[in-house]
């Protein structure tokens, strides 16, 4: 009994000195076990007084011997915590009472971002910030030289299973980062993570479009009565690093961020806490405005020149074909630049196609005007209904009433008919004269035949002149109709261009 009591007293004494001298190294514990065997020998001789007198001296000697192998309080603390932590393992929530809810605060810090418009994937390089409490990682700073904070590998402790629900990748790339632990059990873990989330796009207003992408974060397995997920900051996401250092490297401007915490679940289904982040982005349109929009507007305005040229110019159609080919090249560039989405079609693409169609019609109308301009070559006057529509209504509507109107054309036609009647009367009189002079002499007959030949020649010359005049009048009538139609098509095309620009052309929001 005496020996057992002596051993308990010695161990208690050594434990007290050990807590005071923990900085002296782990080898001190091994030396104390040697003293235990010596103490047994001393206890056998019942020399307790001498032993208790020499014990502090022996401890000091051991401390001096182990002075070269001192260990810091921080390492001793980490060793004690990890030894105790390994007993329970890192599986399961770090709470001593199963009914305790683990509060996890979460926020993001954006560094860089890239939007793959073809695959509809938003890639973000972020600082993810997690703060929670671990009841198994607590200590009294007084027992460890005033140490209040330590740093441990995040793989050696429990971590909340916060996941990105709408991820577009199997695993998020996360770089290793140490977890900062305070004496009260508060754990702060700020790893650098690359997230890839799916993002639906609406390219109707391309290239002046705005996009919004959502990210849903939450615990993958723990309902809200086990893990309560909250936002670490008010906005939930920090954009200071992105806007100060990496804004110029991205093709998008983030002009608004919205964060919302929700608890979702039904009556018979466990409720989960979900934090939703919504990024509102605006496309940088410097490149797009110069390459895609300005050439399109200039080519559309250049098409008006087709109707400015005179109708008798053969290069009208060539100019329209050149503009048509230029629009097709721009359309191919737009197909390469615009993101291919099945849900929406860019208004700029519709505007391109509309211009291609109206340029095609301008080629057809220009050919029609050229043919109308050359319609009087066969001495055919325009139909009366065409004169009434073009030279009557359209010319009056476009303030193009001139000398060559329908009334003038038909009055000229009546004059030509009157001259033709008078000429036929003269020929009849000449025929009567021939009948009365049958008994003339041979000389007079020859003179009469010569005069008759001259009259026939004059008759043919008059008919030819009359035909040329009628042909000229008919040609002028057709040219006048072509001019009126050309002006009408010009105004119609101008209205179509302005309407398409106002309705179809994309505008910055």
C-alpha cells in the first residue's frame, strides 16, 4: 500500500511540473519514467523526506538536459488536439450534442470569370470563405503559453459539404488552404476554388445583350436542422478584386450582384438551406460595335445609291450585287461571333437577313425599272392604267407632276392621228389628179411620174419621221414611268431601312 501511495504522489507531482514545463520537450516524459523506478527504490527504504526534497532538483536537472530539444507551445497544442481528434475521427458533425445545429457562414470573393457562350458554362475563379464552429477543437490559452490561434490542414478536420448544385463539372478545382482555428472552436477556411456552373443565355439583343447567371450553394447531405447555411457578408460575394485587377481581362462587366438565402423542401421531404447568387453581366461591346454593327448600317444606307442612279445606267445591278455579297460576308462573321443557342435568335441576325432580302428585291426592282425605261423601243405607249397609277397617283404623291403627263401624251397621239388623216386626203387628191390628166403628152406624163415618185418618197419619209416621233414619245413616257417608280422604290426602301433599324436593330440597354 505504501508503495502504491508513493507512486500516485510521484505521478501527481510530475504531472504538475510537466504542465508548467511543457516547453522543455517530449523527451522529458521518458526521463520521468526513469525517476519512477528510482522512486520505488527510495520508497522501499522509506526515505520519503529525502525524495521529496531532491525531486525538484532532479526535475530542474532534466529540464537543463533537454534544453536543446525545446518544443513550442503551438506544436504541443496541435499534437494534443490532433491526438484527441483522431480518437473520434472527422466523420460526423463536430458537436457533442446531436440536437445542436452547426452554423456555417459562407461567402465568395470573385477573382476572374469567363463565360463560354458555346457550351453555356460560366467559369469563375473565387476565394470561398467558410466559417463554422468545431466543439472538438477548443483549448484554454493559459495552458499553452497564451496561444489563441493555430493553423491545421483542412483535410485533417471536419469540413461542411457545401456544394454548387448547378455545377457543369464533376468536381470543382480547389487548392489546398490551411484552416485557421481559434481557442473557442471557431474555424475559418478560405480556399481558392474554380467553379464551373451552367448558365442559360438570351442572345436576342446580341451584341448589346445582358446576361444573368445563377449559382445555387448548399449542403449536399445535411438538412437545415443539422447545418444552417448563412451568408458571411451582406451581399454574399465580393467583387473588389475582380473590378480592381482583372476587369479588363474579361469580356463582361458585372454591374449587379444579388444574393438570397432560402429554405426549400416539402412536408415529407427534409428542408435544405440554399444560398442563391445571381450575377448580372453586360457584354463589352467595343469590338462588336465596330465589326458587326457599323458595317451593316453603312451597307444598308449604301443600297439607297442603287435607286439614285439613273434608270439607264447598267451598273445599278452590279452595285446591288456587290452590296448583296458584302452582306453575306457579314452574315458569316455574325454566325461565327454569335453564340449558337436554340432558345433565341439575335435581332442583328434577323436584321442582316432582312437586309439581304430587301437587297435581293432591290435587284429585281432595279431590273424592272431598267426594262420599263427601255419599254418604248417598239413604239408602244404605256397602258392607260399604268399611266394613271404612275404618272397620275404616284407622281402627284411624290410631287413629280411635269409636262409629260397622261393628258399630254394622249393629246400628242391625237395630233399624230390628225396629221395621218390629212396626209391620206392629199394622196387621194393626187390620185384624182392622175385620172384627169390621162390625155397629156409624153413629156407631161414623165413629169407626172417623176412627181408621183417624189410624193411617194415624201410619204415614206413622213411616215418614218412620224414613226420616230411616236417612238420617242413612247420612250419618254416609259422613261417617265421608270423615273416615278424609281423614286417610289427609293422612298419605300428608305422607310424599310428606318423601320428595320428601329424595330430589329439591337440597342444598348
